[in-house]
C-alpha cells in the first residue's frame, strides 16, 4: 500500500504530498511523523522559498485521520496523549511555524485532520467540489483542544462550533465565505493555481516573505512592539535583496533576489 508523505523540491518550491489513496489520504501515525520530517527538511534547506501541501490524486486532500488505527494508537489515555500531543501536534506546529510561505492545494475531501493541516497553511486554494468539515460527533469523540486551537485562530469560535456541533460537511463556497479558504477555483485548475501562487511568492524577496510571516504572527499576540522590535523591522535595510529591489525598480528590470 502506497501510504507515505511524498517530498519533492524544484525551482525553490517544495511539494509535500499526503498519500494514502486507499483511504482518501487519511493520515496515519506514520504519516504524521513523516509530515513533521518533511517540514524539518524544508527548515534545513535555505534554497526552499515556498511549500505546497496537497493530497495524492484528485479525490482528497486528506479525509481525516486513519480511524482504523485509533483502536491501537489511542487505546488508552496515555496512548491518546502521545498520539495527539507528540505526533499530531508536532506535525501541525511544524506546518504552522514554517518560516517559508505554505500553500494548501485542496481537491476533494478535506476533513478532520486534513482540515487541521490545511488550516495551518498560509494560503488555502480549493476546487469547486472540495468538501470540508469534521463530523466526529458521529464517531463519539471530540476534537483534541490543541488541534481545535488552530481552527479557532483561523475561523473563530462561531464557525468552529457550527462545524463540530452539527458535523455538517461544507462545500467550497461556504468554506470560503466562512474564512476557511483563501480562494476557490475550478477543480482542474487547483494545482496550476497553487503552482502560480508559489511562483509569485518566489518572485519576491525570500527574506521579506519570512519577515512578513514573522511579523503577522508577532502582531497577533496583541502586545505592543518594543523599541528593539521596531528597529528590527528595518533589518531589510542591510540586505543585498533590498538594494537589488531598489536598483531593479529604478532600472525598470526584473529583480534577482538571492536571500541575502
């Protein structure tokens, strides 16, 4: 069975593929570990400027966790804490904390754990027929609070409660309206639009992309910036990329950034 986390890098863009085709790419314990390992590879590679996360094939991003595994990986409270606090949380935090921009390219089912992974990405692009939700109320278990926090930050309590209390599956347009998505395109254009989005990101200064992610995260905590942080906001003045960007603008040419 082809159950794995695919990883490929080309032209500065890393592609991470959730692959469990027999189960609509449901995420196994080994895949959670593999997702964390893939994100670690990105963190260690200065040549990566953007990452695309997608599901194998065209039928699903990921249809949640692998429910059949729960009988063993969550057999006891200690087992469940290890599964959610170590395996799942570490993978989700690695996606959320990725220094380079991340894009979720979503075809088909994006349910439960799949929705959690997509929700940790910076940009979420879905096809018209994509489906979203977490109908775990019908399975008799609740979403782990540590995983719920990411969806709360993305869509707010009203949307999260609607999703969890009703267990209803949302179509792409409703998910967009509720703030779960960045944009919706025709099904056949999802991966092309994700690639185009990544190319636009890679055309910009890579250090700037990292700083923008850093500052958005910092500003969300509501604490006023210190004088040291305000000064740090102008670190770009000492970079080669800043000089290149200004020179290219004045010369009316395309800039060539090198992340320095």
